[in-house]
C-alpha cells in the first residue's frame, strides 16, 4: 500500500503499537491505515486500492488492539463490516458516534448514564442521516461523561477514558471517547459535541483538530436539536483540517426541528482552504481566568503557538 497522501496527519499509534505492522487486511495493514486522514482513505476506496469492508475490518481490529488501553469506545458494531455505504466525500471511511443525544435507529444511546442504560432509539437523528450521506461507516459509539456534563470523560457507567499519548492522563471531555479513539488511530474522525468546550478540550488534550461550529450551523434533531443547553452544537474531532472542512460541507444546514437559522456559507469550506493566505489578526490570552493559576507549561505552549502563527 502506498503512503498516506496527507503528510500533516500525525498519529502516535505506530510508535506505541509496533505489532500493527504485522496486521494485514487486504492490501493494507494497521500501521498504514492509522496514518491516513478520512479524505485519504476515501481516495483509496475510490481508486479501488481498498474496500469499505476492509476499512471496517481494520478499524474494528484497531479498536480491539487499543481500546483496552484507552477505554474510549464503549461498543463496536461487528455488522458494520457488511454495511452498505453511500457515495460521498468520505465513502467507506470508518466513523464513531459519540453516545450523547445523537441517535441511531436500533442502536443503544445511553448518554453516559446508568439511568439511560439499555435505551434504543427508534429513529436516526438528522445528523446521523447526514453523516451517513457523507459516506462514513459508523462502526460503534464512544464514551462520554454522564449527560456530557464534565470536562473529563469518566462515569460510573463506562469508567475512565485515558489519553493515548499518556494513559496516566485524561483525554478531556465531554467528547473524550471520540478524541481518544481518533488520536489512537482507530478512526480518522469521529462525532463530537460542544457546549462549553466539549470538542475543544479533548481536541487540545489529544492533539486533534477541534472546531465548534456556530450555533445553528448543524442541526441534530431529534432529540439533540431541542437540547436544553441550546448553546451546545454537534460536529467532529479529526486529525486533519481538511477532514473537518469537508465534513462541515457535508453536514451543515437546517432541517425540520431546527430552532436557529443561520446565514449559509458563500462557498464550500474545503474550497476555502485553498484561498490565498492573507494577513489575519488572532487574539489569544494565557491570563488566569479562574481561582486556579494557569499552568506554566500551558503558558509556554500558548506563547509558542502564537509565535508560530505570527510566522
């Protein structure tokens, strides 16, 4: 199998799991698989170099290898190997759903809570439908703290989710299960949601792209489209900016049940990545904003990032 066509995607899995070099499925092994982003994998499907079935098998094998270390995935779907996928920008790309308010018909949706244990939805959420229309193959669901109400993904229902870079550390929350799975190489991108940092916190902790779209950009009804915390939005965490842009193109827009209307983009987000780079103003701060002082390491990293962007 040829090397990934997106060299900017970083993943720690090859260093952490050398045995992945030995796990071949079809024309690809796990060590190769985990270095592709979603659009890279879809390109291989389109060219016939790999099949959606083989990608699903690789993702399920990756989950089997790494999840005992990170506890980010609470269920995988063996029947996803035979799933029929739609043609789209992410045709055949393995994907995981965060187990919080965005539902799949017939699948468990427990919201990180023992109170919801065993609940199965009868319908797909609008966002689930749009994810499938993008071509992804949903192979399982990821951990979230109870009702998503924590910046660390741990609950009495599913246990603690750990960071793939250092399993003594947390993966952030509330989309920590998705972030840990993506960072570990199980899937190149996964469903996430954010009310007060639940995409951005785990993306930061796990070295991923974490965009919280504007309120109303993406509709997840029912039932998340009428979520009581109406500042919460759904999207993904990913390992490449272009994957996030392409997925935003695929899933944005209003549907029946949307409670917020928003101006639609003038051009595709993925296309916008190719625009001429113009000077930008970027505001940042590392000032203390609560009772606890900012960690010196975080101050240093913020300053380094600002200097890099200035260049």
